[in-house]
């Protein structure tokens, strides 16, 4: 089997809530997503998706995905999409860095592999654990009262994990955390996610001020060293996200006792192949994980679901359902949340049918 064509589509994903806001005044109203279609000489097609969280969150942006694919796609023509390790090494040799560019190709190849094997991707990633898995809801940064109301709304819908977007004014962030903590039940989990937004002395103020609460502290500062210092000054559960981008950073964090939970974002690692390596390393070391991506629609949600559903439940802290945040569906049969939980599709591959009526015409085709 050989790759014969790579087609790239651009699609806008407006948000149901109108705007998503986080630290430093950053916000997005419409997500710019890129869908990758890979065709083969065996008549089997796979799909992947990449959706950076704007150009100011990670070293990734939507236009960069498509520019990178224009550079990289010619180099995968003629390669067997089932040889995922070889293909990833080849992509790394042809385009240094830029893992997010490679993610859509890699995900599409896993879709093809599952269809060839007649198995859902979660089976190929290690096996399906249980009937479903737990989700979190990200709460966009607003006033403390507005964020509390959002949490009440989503708790009534069945969510039990809430990721508050903080990282603003420390005094107001303390109010945000306390306002939400007041309404939660013992079975709920609250994460205060600063998304690198605090300078270190402000982070220390916040963790000291909320130390009587049951709250996880996530990525308070931009650098690993700053986060590790904050970690050393709190006994609250600690999550690292933005600074975890490979096996080396994972191993460093484990050796330094720098985190209790890590966030594994598929596109930040370069696709399912390398995200699975990180997941399996964490499982071997006993590190709890949030399995997710930067953002996305139905296809990213399906990829997340397969990786999450094949993760040991005792180490899966939570996962996410990005397609429930947006107003546009790009695939039929993609996983949908049921209350605060979700399951990976049981059909072969990623388990959906792409909606070409929504994707429209390709913005790039390489043969």
C-alpha cells in the first residue's frame, strides 16, 4: 500500500459560547482548523486534523500548518501509511521540528491502519478500557460570578471535572477559584489553569491563598524552572502542560518530582504515534494524564477519544470533547459526549465519515 495523494482542507470552527478567553487577555472567536486527507493506491482513505489555539498559545499557528504541509506532503507520497514509525522518522528527517505540522498526517495514517486491520484505533493503541472515560470542561476566563455560573451549568449537564482559565490578576484569580470551589461536591475535580500567565511571585501568592481548597494547580508560569519552584512551595496536586513537549521533558519532570499530572496534547507531540509513546511512558512511571490536543473539531475529538479510551483508567485524570464547544460538524459518526463522559467509536479506524459538504474544496493537493 502506498500514499498517492495528500489533500488539505481549511475549515472555520465558531464557538458556541462566542469567545474562548484565557491568560494575558488572549482569546479566540473562531478556530482555524486544518483537515488532512490521505488517499492510497488500495482505495483506503484516512483523515487527520490539526487546530492550534490561535498563534499566541504554543509555537504553532493555523497558517503554519498548511505552509508546513506544502513542504512536507510531497515527501510522504509513495510511502506505506501503515509503517508509522518509519514514516515518522522520515517526516522528522524532511522537516526539522514543527511537530504540529506532522500531526494531521500521522493521525490520518492511524485511521488508514485501523481500516486495513478492521479494528478501531483504540484497539491498536493498546485496547479499550471500560465503556467510556471522564471529560473535563474548560471554563473561559470571565468574572468570578460568570465562571461560577458556567460551572453550575456544565455540572448540571454531567461534567465533574472543571478547568478554570485563570492566569490574570492574582486577586481576581483567587476570587475565581474560591467562587467555584464553593459549589462543587467531593466527587468533583477543580483545576486552576494559568496557561503560563502568572509571574512567579504572583503564582506563589495564589497557591498560598487557596491552600485550604481542594484544587489542582496547572502550569502557573512560562518556564519549567519557575513551575518547579512553585511546585516546591505547595502541597496541592500539580499539573504541567505547555512545557511538556517530548519524552525528555517528561523524564525531567518525573525525576524532579515536578508534577502529579501531565497534559499530553497530540499535535504538540507530532501525532498519535509519539503521543502514544508519551502515554505509555507515563503509564509505566505511574504519572496521571490528561489526554487532549490544542483544539479541534470532530476529527481531533475522535483521535483524542481513541488515545484516552486506551489509557489505563486509574492514570487517565481526564480528557476532552472539543467538538461540543463548536457550532460546525465536519464528520458524521464522531464521538459525542454523554453527560461528562465519552467513548471512542467502535467502527474500524477513527470511526467517522468526513463531511465533504462542510470541508469544501481542498486548499492544497499533492500527488
